[in-house]
C-alpha cells in the first residue's frame, strides 16, 4: 500500500485493488461480523478511509494479506 490514499470512502472492489487482495475477502470481513458494516449506497458498501487500519489488521489475522515482516527473506 505504497500509494497515497486521497479518497474518503471506498467500495470493497476499490479497497481490494488498493491492498492487492480479492474484493470478496474485504466483503467477507463484514459478512462474518469481524468488522462493523459500513453504510451502503446503491447496494455497495461505502467504506470510510478511517476503517483501513482495521481492515488491514483483519486481513492479516486471516492470512489474506502479508505483514511487512512476512515479505522479508532471511
């Protein structure tokens, strides 16, 4: 996630693209109740930028996103 993030809200697909994970994995975090459901507009989640750290942590906890430490080769 080296890009500068300027949007205030994201869809699951946009966050998936930003973080390099499949959109269904973002959606599943909400479906499983691991994160509070954000507002929906037109059937799409409107995920506030402030949730990014929680989403990254939840993805890492499930093994769906590498930690920065995981990418280093010894």
